[in-house]
């Protein structure tokens, strides 16, 4: 997987097999997997193993954003991959909650089921469990639709980044809700009204484009999962610094941003491996040290920040990072962004605590993304080997 095209063809081949292998070939023998977060049962061993692995990936992605609450639940989420003849509900899946906080997810497991739907269902089941566990037994009724939509979409796009072009095309055709309406909408009502499950992704996308750190985005997502309104905080986050705070409403600011973002040409992204190698190179100073520069590690940037040769390197890297952000794989977007923010802070800040915060943010994003990358590879390997 050294090129974007190769990665995408591989993903299409492997992940595209999911619906094709989903239904047992006439056998009703049940297979069961008890994983870290899910208990999965179905009539096809390959599908059962794949869903468990995919579920673990989805949970790790959600947990990388949602850090205010605990993810140590006393029970796993029960997932049933039901053949058509054993389904008694409408739609592709249903999520149910029990009196003691248990959550179960039932799939209508058939050939037309796609990867995006499976990612979304696993995300929703997990967020329901997370909300009820951390914010009260009925908290899932108050989850804001945009947060559930954003995390479900991000789970899918982190595996199929080129599909963001389809998101853009769909939104150009169908339009977006007013952001004030979107932020106030509860998850259950949004589902009842058949609102596009991709709508909330653009709130997450806008925050990323406005250079918010993953930790700051996570705070807003956690508040929305808890049922709180984040309108004021979002307006402050996405509004340009020079905008008139008194006359610019959240909806007008949102409209301007979306016109800009949705008018951009869609481009293919780099592969996961290409983005990882590039960021690692841009955080490496071996050549600088070999030429006589004194720099033990990234923390040493603070004490060496007045060195003119080092400043020239940091300035060049910061500018290149800014130019390349549009092509970096979405999974590594936060890592690239926070590395650029670290270099910006080293160049311009006189406050050491700001520099320490920037280093911590970069290292946290880097480790989170490497872990998700590893899980992606394991997920693909699981699909091939089963």
C-alpha cells in the first residue's frame, strides 16, 4: 500500500467483499465472537469476525475524540447479524437499550448492506452506550444528531477517504440544513425524519478546517453527546478573527464557510502510509543535527528557537505543511495540523506553556493516529484472512 491508488483499489476489493460474504450459505449454525467491546453472533464466521474487528476500530476512533467520560462499560454491546428470514424490524438495523444499560444492535444482514451503513450502526450503538453510561440512563434520547452523524461519517471516511467527494456531490445537490437547526436536532428525531446521516459531518469538517485541535473538537462532541447546545462555542470556533461578532450570526458564518468548502474541487487523498511517512519526516531533525545543529528532541525547539538556521527550517516546514494539508489522508489530518501548529508556536510564541501545550497536542494526535492506522491495517488483514 505505497500509493493512494493501490490503497483505494485494495480497500474497494477487500471491504467491498463485506456485503457479498454477509449471509451464511444456507447453514443456520451460529458463530460467536466475544471481543473487547462487542459480542457478535451470526451465521457466517467471516462476517462475525469482520464486524468485531470493524467495531473495535470504530470504538478507538470515537474514543480518540470523546475523552470527558469513561469507556469502561460493564457489559459489551450485543450485535446480531440476522438473515432476512429472522428480521422483525424495518430498515437495515435497529438499536435497543435494556433496563440495566445494555445495548443491542441487530442488522438485516444481506448482500446489499454496505460498509458505510455498518460503520454508522456500530458508531451509533457505541455512542448510545457511552451516553447512557456517562450521562444518565436516558441520556441517549438527548444526543444531538450532528454529533452522531459526524462520528459515524468519520468512521467510514477514515477507511474510504476518497468517498468524501461523494459527500460533497450529495451536499451540493441536496443542500444543508441551517446550522442552528442542525445543532438543536436530537438524534431520534433526525432518524424519524429520514434526515441524511451525512449532514452532521460538515460540522466536524468545518471545525477541522478552522484549525481546532482534536481535543477541542472532542469537547464539543462530548457536550453534544450529552445533549447540550454548542451553538455559542461553535460560532466562536469557526468565525474568522476579523469578523464582526455583533452582526455575524452563526447561520451566516456557516453559510459563508460551506459555500467556500463545497465549491472546492475534490481531490484524491494520499494513502495512510504516504501521509505517515511524510509527517514522520517533517518531525525529524536528524539532518539538522548531522550538520552541527543542537537539538535533542522536539522539546528542545523551545531553547533553540532563536537559532536562525533552525528558524528557517521551521518556517519552510510550516509553509509546506499548510500547502499539503488538503492532500494529507484524513486520518492523519490532525497530526499534520498540530505539527504545523507546533512549529508556528515555536516561531512566534514567548510563552513556554503555549509551546508545551503544542508539543503535547502533536504527540497526542500522532500516537492516536498511528494506533488507528495500525488498526486499519489489522482490519484489512482480518478481512483477507477470514
